[in-house]
C-alpha cells in the first residue's frame, strides 16, 4: 500500500529547512511609525512651551513684582529646556557689566562678567546666541566658576535679552541638559521666546 506520510513529512521538512529561503529578520518599527512618535513628542513639547508663554503673559498682565516674575520665567526656562541650571544676567547701566540677578540651582555667589568675557559675555557683546555642546572645547568658556564651586559645566545655550530698540539688556543662559544630552537650535529658539518675556519684565524693573 502507498503511505503518503513520508512524503508529507519531507515536504514539511523542506519548507522548514530549505536553505534557499532567507531567515526572517525581527520586525522593526516602520520609518513612518518612528516619525509619528517623534512628531507626537514634538507636539507635546510645543504645547509645554505655549503653556509656559501663556502663564508668563498672564503674570505680566497682573503686574506682579518684577523680581518674582523673573524668577517664574527662569523656572519655566529650566523646565522646558530640561536644564540643570538657568541664570539671568542683567547689564548694569553704570558699569556696563553683566551681573547674575536670578538663577535656578545652587550658586556660591553672584557672578559679574565684563561684556565679552565668557560665553554669556560674548553673547552680550555680539547679540548672537550661542549653542555649545562641549563647554571645555569652546575658547570663550572660563572654567573659574567650575573650579570654585565644584560644578562641571558640559553644555551651554545662551541668548541675548533685547529691549524694543534692540539694545542688550542681559543674557539668559542654561547649563547642562538632563541625561548628558546636548542643547540644540530648537532649545535656543525656545529660550529666545521666553527671553522676550524677560525683556518686558526687565524694562518694567528699570522703570
């Protein structure tokens, strides 16, 4: 009698072990799926920025204490940028120097910079933003504050704070993005958006 079972097994065996058929690779997320997730994360971040700007705008409308308003702006800057420290330097009219007035994170003392000194001083001198991925590789960076405090600066983003005529009122500077990440041009754009709000507060403080 004819027994079909050996033939059936052979056919099955050839399908399983046929060396001409390439092995299947583990499935990966499609490019579109990755882009969708990236876009969703971007939208969440943009909503956070919009919410922060709205909160600061409402606070300005209520005319709070300018010092408290600047502290609120710095707090929101740190949150949005995921920065370890954010410092606001104001330019003194008499000396022309930059003086740290408001800061997040611990600081050993007030910092005074001449315009052109350090990364923040260079931003004040040129009116141009700075995005520095490795502070110790940037010739503008001065490590003296790190040496005194034991703090280690890795990455820096700094933008000028301008009045309505384009004059430099100060500089907003953020240090060390969380998780050893690097600051980007998008971070600089967000910092500039909040720096506009800081400018309004600083002009009120001057008046």
